[in-house]
């Protein structure tokens, strides 16, 4: 369990640094839009790495959120 906590801390640090680096290279609106897609990637990673099952509603939500991200960018 401690391994997962350390992985979460490290990924959180990289995510924060990545957001600030994105502000240098992207328009702020696009950087924030990409930053707010974290729940999508968290659900996908939990499915692959932790073996969590996704309900039909969650799968539809992931695809609709990804489609919305494509429309916004």
C-alpha cells in the first residue's frame, strides 16, 4: 500500500510541475482544459493497473468527456 502512496505523491508532483510548464508553452485556457481531464485518465489507469471494473455509465462518461475535450481544443 505504501508503494501506491509514493506513486501518487510522485505523480502529483509531476502533474503540478507539468501544469506550470504548460503555462509557458500553451495558452492558459488550453492548459487548464487539459489539466481538468485528470479524472478521465485516473479512471482509465485504475482500470488497467488496479483492475477496477468500469460500469457502462462510466465508460460513456469517459468517451463523452474525451469528445468534449477534442471539441474544446
